[in-house]
C-alpha cells in the first residue's frame, strides 16, 4: 500500500514539474490585471478601475538568444547613480558568499553585498569602489544592477584614517557592555577591516 502511494506521488510530482514553464518561457510583457478590472466594472460600472501595482511594473526584458560581448552595469547609490548603462567586460562583486565575478551571459542571480571592493573591468581599465553593503541583481539579459548604501572610489580612502578607525572600534568592542554596543562596534571593526584589506591587498 505504501509503495502505491509513493508511486502515485512520484508520478504526480513529475507530471507537475513537466508542465511548469521556466521563467524564460514566460512572456516578457506582464499580463494586465484584467480579472480585477472586470470585477470592478461589474460592481462600479460608471467609475474607471484604479491602477494596481501591476500597471506600474515595467515589462521584463527578454533574454537574448546569443550571449552579448559586453555586460551592461548600473551602479546606484541612494543619492545618485555612479554608473548608468555602462557597457563593460566584467565586474567583481563582494558578495556575502564570496567574491563573485560577473561576465556577459551570467545566470540570473541576486546577491547581498558585504563590505569590500566592487571592481569594474573595461578593457585594461579597472575602476575600484569600496562598498559598505547593498544588493546586486544580475539579470538574464546581461544587465547587472548594483545598489549600494555607500560607495567610495578606492583611491579616495586615507589609509591612516582607516587604521585609526580600526583601532577605535577594536577598543569599543573590547569595552562594550551591552549587546547594542557590541553589535555597533563589531560592524565598525568589520567595515574597517575590509577597508584595510582592500587598501593593502
């Protein structure tokens, strides 16, 4: 009896997995919220239906049939855009899972950023930024959106101030008495340690 149940479950699961489309098989343009609009018109026929969040969403760009030669990068901070639709060869992202190199044709990924160096490679030119945290969104159409809380070009960082800050936060961590003080001091130590290794490495 248990064999029959497991066999039925297995065949049902494989049948469902075959019928479910991949995300790349779905239409690039979002379907309109027609069910809501029809229901609205039945109840309130003399007033236009309100716009739903679906109407504000931009359509997903289609995945290209061939791998592009360049990666399009958007690098954004809360105050301004550092890079907008810049075509480059590669970027290296300081993800929480480790350094992540992104080339054209990279699989779609979302990665959380940790304090570290975000480098942009365009031919022989390499531009490096120190980012504190944020997220990277790698799309199937070879577009990378990197959103950081703070970012500074690496050449603008003063090594002596980094050493001073690291010493201060290490002292605060050793003398912290509450969990909040320990957490704040640990964040300072982590960021300044990453800054120090970025400058020395």
